[in-house]
C-alpha cells in the first residue's frame, strides 16, 4: 500500500535510538514523513515512531540488521514502496568495537565491516532507484576518520574513513542525476556508544562537553534541506574542536 502525503519522504537506516532517532525526529519537525530501520529493541523503535508522529509525520519501522544484505535491501524497498519514493536517505547505523589489533577476531572484524561499510554501500545502492531527482543522501561517519581517537579505535576509524571516501567519489557518479551525497563526522555524542564516558571524553573537547544527538540532527536536517543544494561529496566534522 502506498501512503500519499505532501511531505518529503525520508528513510533513516538505524533510526531507533541515539543520533538516528534524533535525526528521524528532527526530519519530522522539518516536514518529512520518516521511515526507520532498526535491529532490535522494539520499544526503542516505538519511541522513535511516536516522536515522528508527534510532529505530524507519517512514521514506519522496518526491522533489518544492516549486516544482513537481503533484509537491508528489502527494508529499503519496502519503505520506498510505502512512501511512493524517497527524497532523503540517512545511513546512520554504525557499530563501535574496541579492537586492539593483536586481539581482534574474525567475527568482530567481519561484523564491523559489514555494518559500517558494506551496509552503507548496500543501503545507498538499494535506495538509489527510488530517490527523486534532487534527492539527498547523508551518511554518518565519525571524526575518527580525520582525528586520532584512542588506542583500540583503529578499525572503527578505518571504517569511517572508508565512508568518507565512498561519499566523496559517489558524489561524482550521482551529480548528473541531481542527487547530492554528504557525510557528517560527529565527535563524541551522548548515546549508548559513549555511555559512562561523558566526563573522560568531554575533557578532550575544547568546548568542554560532548554533543547532544539533537545537535547532530540539526546539521543533518540542514544538509537534507533546500539551502544545502550546492553541497555534495563533503564530509562535515562536528565535534566541538576535539583534540588528542
Ligand atoms: N555517539 C558517538 O559518540 C558517535 C560519534 C561519531 C559517530 N557516531 C556514529 O553515529 C552513528 C549512530 O551512533 P549512536 O551513537 O547513535 O549509537 P547507538 O548505539 O545509540 O545507535 C546506533 C544506531 O544504529 C542502529 N544499528 C546498530 N547496529 C545496527 C545493525 N547491525 N543494523 C541496523 N542498525 C543498527 C541502531 O538501531 C541505532 O539506531 C553510528 O554510525 C556511529 O558510528 C557516533
């Protein structure tokens, strides 16, 4: 069944909590219907759906682990079909794993790459046939792609640097179709990933605190909006001036 609406149509991959939930909610505030994918925690997905609806947006949720290629593709297609197309794709889903190089095992390495790199490629590939001309793709990278993080972050940083390179190069392929693609690189942000580390991380931020998810969502919504139409292939770091 196709849902008709005059609002723009967005899909947030990994929109049940943290930064993704904040982006889903902010896009709803700014005039989007929003579909999200999520892996688990149906309670989290429900809270995100309620927040989208509270701001007048139609809200849909699809359970799909980004490391499951078929499930991810099906979720993107189902969201696009339900909305009758897509205007905005946000690929937010990402995993942090502490991986000192001497002890990292194959399942951990494979899962990290499957979600943080392969899942980004597959989500974009699956969404492209459904994106309107003038459509927007936004990936959520990390400032670890461009600034040193902490020992044990090398594989995560590598995965986020790969996303930045993917975005930079894909911008060339997508430009003729009028679709822009940009990458946001947050620093430490108050979500499950940083739980219990706020004070330690804040000490490395010149602005003296870590980010709130809504601050990342605000930038995402601007990039998805009409004033950002000339920007593509960019990685925007938003990290309070994070330093070693
Ligand atoms: N929190 C930070 O400090 C921080 C900093 C820089 C970048 N990031 C990036 O921001 C993004 C969101 O992270 P967060 O901090 O909100 O984390 P989080 O753990 O709170 O949320 C992760 C999100 O990704 C989804 N997700 C996780 N694994 C998934 C999988 N296998 N398949 C599908 N969805 C999956 C979850 O449903 C959730 O919506 C990630 O890409 C992360 O790398 C976070």
